[in-house]
């Protein structure tokens, strides 16, 4: 199709202008930098967008896999009829799970260390449907958790406290039994039955899952829960599910979802992603400007050749096509190589991170700072097509002015100066 638009004569002349010769060395250097700029710009855009998408997707799956998609909380003290509400909500359309939860802050201690932690009381059957936890138990088992004085803790918390399966972890809570002098701290030891690794360092370093009945006793909340966490089939369609959940609750309770609780965090990620796209697009734009300068110098250098072509019968359209093809070849070539390079890096970004960490001797993207234990990447075809299309469009637009100048060149004026 492209060859039909341009004649073989135009392709031959454009190819001759692209080849480097000694007297055109400086122009070739500019063309080379333009090629490298577009290649690096496209590759960087693909890699950065893939990593940003991967971060959002991974964080969203980790957060929603542990914390739920919607939260039912009473306006008063606590939920006492939680079992009936949970059954009605579980039967609502689009709902996968409704789990009663008791939670509280504690100080977790071992013979060698102490650390703050969040205890979450949940039934064993419900915990097994927390896929981020149940599918990532790396030691021990969740079997027989209900009716026992056992807990499941995160890998980083276990490592920090120096504890393993079968060891005792001592939990201290400021909310203990009431005395004439106020509330006395409550402390109790529990056996570690399972160690999990969600992959998000904040959860792995602070979460402790305890049987619901035992958590109710520990936090002095017999027959009550703090909230009901609701998991739905499609968390991106919460507006479709929320009315059904409200109707199933049947009482004026507070209903919030993950978008409200995490709107600042995910909003910041979205802003950062858009800003990074705009900043990195400047690389492609600068490379496109180099195409303009390189072609402009080429037109000036080839003025005599253009004049001779015109006197031999070449039309203005042919001259325009020749210089458009010359500049477009740089843009198309750089975009194609950048496309391949970007996909290669994006698909192997975790292996490259490990290699750089090994060679440098220091961790790249440490999980304590970036929440995740691995560097994720999510290559989305629509974004890749948009990046490639943007690079090709800028490259083609950059050829228009120099090509128009070449087509407008008067052969008489060009030859008069020779």
C-alpha cells in the first residue's frame, strides 16, 4: 500500500539521501541522534507505563485481596446481628463473600523482639476465601484454626520476631478488663499455626489472623463484630452492587467501598502515571525536532541536486515525497526498534531488577519502601498502540515543513548560485 503511494524513483532518491557520506557526516549524526531519541523515548514510555500499570494492578489485588471491596459498619457501637446481615448480603447479586470481622491494634512480642500489629478475627471458612492469604501460606496450615488458640501471621512479622510454626507469640492489647482504676492491659500467648506472604510488605509485617470467636473474647466483644467485609465478583463495578448490598442490610448502616478508603492512594498513582507519560513524551518530541533540523540542513545541502531533479522533470510532489520518506524512515525505524526494545524490557523487568541488584550489591526497589516484593509489569496493548501511534505521528509531522521547503525550492535560484 505504501509503495503505491510513492514511485520507485522517489524511494531510490530517499534511500540515497539516508546513506551516510563523508561530506554529509554532520547531518548523519543529527539523523542518528534523532533515531536514538525516538527509539529510547518509545522504549521508555512502554516500560514505564507497563511498570506503573503493574504497580496499580498488583497493589489493587493485594489491598483488595485482604481488605475487602465494601465495608458495612454500624453507626453505633458494634454489630450484634452480624450473622443474619452477612447471610442476606451473601445472597445479594454480585456478592462473593460477606465476612464478619473483629480487629484491633496490639503489641506482638517474642523473647527477642516486639512489634506493632493488627489482629483480625475472622472465621476459618471466610479466611480461606481471602485468596491473597489462603493461596500464599508458605509454612504451616489454616486447618483447624476455628475453635483453637492459634493464629496465622505474616512472613515479615515472623522473621522480625524470630518465630516459626509452633512457637508462641504474645499479644498485648490496651483494651483489657475494666478495673476500679480503669482498663487493664490484656495479654495472651497464641501458637503460630500458619505463616503467609501476601507479597505486600505492609501486610506481611503487621497482619495477624485469629479465629473470630477467640478475637471476640480477646477484645471483650462477645457476640459482636466491628464490621462486615464484603467481597464482590467485580470490584470495578461497585456502583452496580452497592444498591443490592444496601437493600440486603435492611438497616441504616454505614456502607463504604474500596474506592473511598483508598481514593487518595490510587488517585496519586493515577496522577503520577499521567505526569510520567507527559514528561517522557518530551523525549520523543525532542527527537522529532531533531528530525526537523536534520532535514532542514539536508534540504539546504542538497539544493543543487533538488534543482537538477526539477529540471529533469521531477514534480513538486515528488520532491515533497522524497524528503517526507527520508524523515519518516528515521521515525518509523526508531519507533519499531523502540517498540521491540520496550516490550523486551517490560516482559523481563523483574529479571533485570534482580540482575542490577546483584551487580550493584544493593537492592533496587526495596519492598520496605515500595510495598511489593517484586517489580510488576502489565503491558496493555491499547497503550502500546497509543505510544507507537503518537511517535509515528510526531515523526511524520516533523517531516512536513522541511519537505515543503524542498518542494518550494526554485531551481533557477538554486542553480544561479552555483
